[in-house]
């Protein structure tokens, strides 16, 4: 997976993307953020 950050046009891929895990109730929410400008690009949930 490689994509372009819509905010700074930097390249974001699985090896440089920032991941931040947050536990809410019993679900783990993972935020994905741009390593260049720190903009949040998306999130996913795992139970
Ligand atoms: Zn960016």
C-alpha cells in the first residue's frame, strides 16, 4: 500500500505511516497518520 497524503503530498506507505492505538471499551482503535505533517488519514477498529 502506498498513497499520497492529501495535505502535504508526501508519500505514505505501510513502512512509514504513523500508527496510534487507542483502546475504547473492548475495541482497539488504530489511527493512521501522515509521517510528514501528522494529519490523520484514517482509522480502523479491531475487536
Ligand atoms: Zn501529510
